[in-house]
């Protein structure tokens, strides 16, 4: 066994775990926590079963198991085993099993008691992956309810130990190892936005190759940048061994990147964040860091998870630089400015805050919890993300209306995929196409399989003929998924197999999309989201697609993978998704009755409805009429009612009694072109006697002048109530006329009907400005009477001569 820094604190750690059921181990990179702790626990009296060590990545899990087995002089699969999605080595002799975090979640969901498991060690907990947080929450609940003897140990190099200890409870100890410090020099190379990252990295790697000794580990954000940098480095340094290290590299290639060259040659390893933690790369003394980090982030509005490139956090940069000084003095070249380092985020955000929570919500439902708040979390799941996850799971029939897991949801949870992928595979198994469905689901998870391109069906075809080791291993994995799904499926095999697009749609029904334009650039999905596609894509000619992945923001996320689909296949294979409904449409003037077939937000067909629901039409007409009653009803009547305070003719009153006065008039109609007379009769007919009397008393329709002429009172204007009347009709009137308690505005006119003056004080007018009016009017209308004291005159519209004859 090598002498590792962790050995100095192992006695304290073993003592703490003997006394308590939980502990936190904080140890810097290279201290040996990943490979030394689990074997040390095997000798403890309480450890009678298996120890599970969770690892954040497949590469790290396999490397850790192989390293521990080597330290014991054994092969993987004996005392030390591992289990990942694409590879496993275990046997009846296995006592330490290294698993990925997702596999541990599946393990504890299948057996909440964790029978035969003595301890669970969560390695690299600082990375805060979703499965790590979920697995820890489930393990803690299992320990509190079912397994008081279960040991839970959290290990990392850069975590808040006290915060984790509080989560573990029961006085959990925090054990810290100082580690072995080797000198580390940091060189700040700066950056230029105009220079592509692969060009800057190639230049920095070439500089490090000339000026430093030892193997070089270079960190880049993704596979694309690794391949481009590899091309440039090989052109600059043709004799160098350049090795990629990421999740798509086959196991043999990953081992070559981790271990020293057998012939002692210098190597250049181009890696993603996969090499930040857990792994020790033999011989590396130089790190070149692009300072970028690519994370999967879930866009709730778009409903898709996309990769986003960020500046690497300070913690990630420290982890990366530390790779150079694990085995001796090292140097780290950073492609950014020292002055800007403090402006970087201190830590990467937990996946709990940025990921699609559908797998977590389904796992909790399987666990028996409909409320995530019931479990212990460092950071509780955001409520908005939980709601979005529930919508996704409900669309897959995995949850019922109360959020409880359904029988189908239990089947989906038993498959080692996300819920949407599981729904694809299960549907395929139910219709005799399990293997193809499993391969489609795997294509969405494993980038690079079948090459690149946005046509998933084309990638599937290329993968099916690929005889490379990674393709073979992936097909075996898909085969295991298919076999498991077949065991769960109710046999519904038909004479024909569902096409690939239907298999994908079974897991992503909200992502069936229809073309919106001739170019094939704009699409609308059943879930109501909009997507865009490169018009040059071969998929742009399709009428329907199933979107497998999209990148970008919610409005117009760009489709990066999809399968074409025919409408006839949607009709045949997904009839339960199609809603046939009667629809009423308001054109602005009339009601149109339509028959529609809808797939969520997509209209498949629309035509006239020969037998619409008459009551539904009446209801829509009433709704439209009551939106603005003044457009339908006589404005004068509504104004009178408002002035008189008649509640039955206000907006609320009209709505409350619409079934009485309006509905009968709308029977058999499609529009609101109703007779005003019939409307008024209907309105007044539904008023009670008191309201009718109040309306007529407080807001009379007409004013009768002293001359006997009748004039409509206007209640609609700003100066209401008002009336227009010839001044001669008011002769003999001493008191001003009133409407209720309000003086009636008299709009006085000449014999020709032209305005003279308006007044609310007739006696004042008679004795005031009337004299001036007379002077003006006598010249214009000499045939008419213009007395000096009109209040003392008899009212009449006759001329002077006619009036005299009638009086004589």
C-alpha cells in the first residue's frame, strides 16, 4: 500500500464511524480518500456487508476500482468491483462496489433497506450532482427509518464540512486531512475574445511542451473543442502523443489517458471536466486550463436541457491546477487574467438548481413522497422546477392527479433511464420494437454515437452498422434496457412495428412538432413551444417532427436532433393523444362552429360543424354581448338606469339576469344583430315593479314643456341630464325644471333650431342675459315674440300674428 496523506487521519475517521452513523471527510486532491477509505473500513467489526462507493462519472468509477484492486494485488471484480452503465466487474467475493451516482439511486429505490450494505460513501460530494444529492437524501431517510446501523460517509476536497455534518445529523464528525502539498506555480496567459479557444489552447500547450517537463493535462469545455485542439496540436507537435479523455472515449482509450506511457514518452491529455476530480493522471506535472466549463441546464420554458458554456468557477480552477502538483512540483497555465480571477463564481451551482427534475420527482414518487420538502436537502428542489417536472410526468401517465406514482410510472421507474427515455423503451417493448426504442433512447444520451447531424434516424442507421468497440458496447447496453422493458411490458404487439418517430414521440409527446412555414424553419410543438430548424436540414421538408433535443432560449430554441414523422402514423399509433372537439370561434361579428382534431397545441384538421351545440352558441353570444353591453343595448336606457340607480340594468345586474332577458332572443342566432326595440322590451320586462317605477320617476324619458311639446331627455352626455327646447315653449315658466334632485340642463334654441344658450337656472336667465338675447333675436326672427318678461307670457311656438289670432 502506498504511503498516502489520508493514512494520518484514518484512525480518527475509523473511530468516528464506529461511534456515529455518519461522518464528513474533507481531504485535498491526491490525499488518497477515494482509494484508501473504503478498503480501510472493511476490517471494522460493524462492516459485515458490502461498502458502496459512489463516483460522479463512469471513468472515475472504473479507474478508482482498478486502482484499489491493484493496491490489493487483485483484479477488478474480486474484492473490489465496479458497476457503471456501460461496464461492470463484480462477483460474489466483491466487498467494495464502486458505482455511479445514478446507479446508487436505482439501487436504493429498488431496496430502500439496502440489505447487505454496511456503508455508503459519497465521493466528490462537492460537485453537487442531482443524483448525488438525491442519493444522499434517500440514504439519510433509509438510515433514520429502516437502517440505524447504516454508515453514511460524505467525502470531498472542497466542501463546507460543517454544513454536510449538520445534514448528516447525530453529531456527525468532520475529519480533515491536510494532504501532501507540492509546489505549484501558476502562469497567467491572459485571453483574447478574437482568438478561438482551440487556437489559444494549442499555442499554450506548445509553449508548455517546450518550457516544462512531464505530461500535460489540458482542460477544454467539450468534445468538439478537444477534437479541434487535437488537430492543431498534432500539426504543431507531430511527435507528441495526444490523447483525448472524455465520456465518449472507449475504456481502453481512457486507461491510456490515465496511465503513464509504457515506453516513458511524454503525453498530452486533452480532457473535459471529467479529469477535475477523482482521477489521478500518472505523470502529469503541467496543467493548461482554458478556464471554461460546460454544464447541462434545463430551460423550463423550452422544456429542453441544453449545454451552456460558462467561465469555470474558482473552485473548479483550483481543482484543475491541483492535478499538476499531485505527484510532485507542477505548473498551471491559465488562459485568463489574474486580475479577473476574483470575479469568477466561487463554486459551480448545484445541479438541483439548474437541472430537469423529472427524474428526481419520479424517484421521490416511487419512494412514496409527493412532497420533496419531506426529505433532507442541502438545497431543496425549486418549486417551479418541481411543477414543470410534474407536468412532464403527468403527460407520460407516470403520476396521477394527486402526484402519486401510477402503475405505468412504476414501470418507467424500473428502467435505468430518465422518464422520457423510459417511456420510449417501454412503448417499444409493448409494440414489439424494444431494441430499436432502446437504441433511440440511448442516442439521445450518448453524444457522438452514429456520428453527428440533426437527423436521429440517420444516426441510428449509421450506429447500427458501426462495428467499433464503443458502438458494440452501446448496443449491448441498449439490449439490456430492451430486455428489461420486455419483462415489464404488457404484450400489445401488432402486425406492424411502430416507426422510429413514434417510438421517440411515446416518450416526448409534448415535442411532436408541426411545420409552420414552407421553408421548414419554424415549428410549433404539441406542448405549445416554438422551435426553429436550419432550412438546409433534410428534416425541413417533413410535415411533422419529434424533437429529441434543442439548444437555445425558450423562444425559438434551435432543433439539434429530431426524427421525421407522418401524420398517418400519429393517427394510428397515438390516437389517445388526439382530441376531437367542437370549437366555437368568434369572428368579431358572428359565431363560427368548427370541428377540430388537436394534438395539444397543434391543429391537425378543422372544418365546419354541421351540428353544433345550440346552448354553447347562445352562451358564447351572451358572453360577447356582456363584454360591452353599451355596443348592444340602447345607450339612452343604460344612461337612464345609471342616473336613476337601477341595479338591474348595471353591468352586474345585466349579467345576472342575462338568461332571462337575453338568452331567449339569441336562440337560433349566430350574431348579435338584435332589434333594439325587442332588447328594450326584454330588459324592461325583467325589471321588478319597484325598479320600473324608480326608472320612470327618477329618470323620465321626456320633458314636457309649458307649451305642451315633448322633448327627449339626454342622459348620455357629460352634461346630462339635458334637453333641447325652443325658448318660446318655456314662456310662463318661473321655476327651473328638475330631474329628481338635479336641475335639467336646458339647451335653448331659436325658432330655426339654432343654439341660443344653455342654463340650469332659468329664472336667472330670464332676468339676466335674456335682454341681450332679445336684441339679437328680434332682428333675426322679427315674426316671433321676444317679450321683456317671458316668465309672465303664455307659452307658444306660434308667430306673433298667429298667437294674436289664437288669443283674440
